[in-house]
């Protein structure tokens, strides 16, 4: 019997300034709710972030709080924040993962 699927409360963030670090993104998005996981990919050659990240909240409320804020600004740049429609890595691999 298949395990019950977990709800995903993920947002996709784009247009992140290349100077922003993971710690800064976590601090900013934590104001909306408890973060379960934040992935900010970095370029191996330059060492700078790739301009986007995914934020997974522990609750739907955290995700909704982030989505309802009209303007997100980090280091003077306006971020694009939207619900992440991409299936999580865990779903694509057919497994469950809990990063708590």
C-alpha cells in the first residue's frame, strides 16, 4: 500500500541578486513562516548564486504569507515570488523525504 503523499508548500523565487547568500535568503523568507528547506544553487565556476531558489515551508500558512506579500526586495532588487508548480525531487524519484 502506498504511503500517504505529503503536501508541498513550496515557492519559487527568481531574479535574486548574484551577491545574495543562502543565509540571507533564509533570514528574509523566515519572516513568513517556518522554513523546512531552502535551496539556492551556486555556479561552481563563479561561486555566485544562479539567480533563483526554492523555499519549502512547513505549513501552507507560511507559503501563503510569502505569496501574499506584494513586493519582495532583497539588496535593493525586486524578487519574483510564485508558487512552485514543479514536482519536488522526492516525488520525481518516487520517494518520501523529510528534511526536518
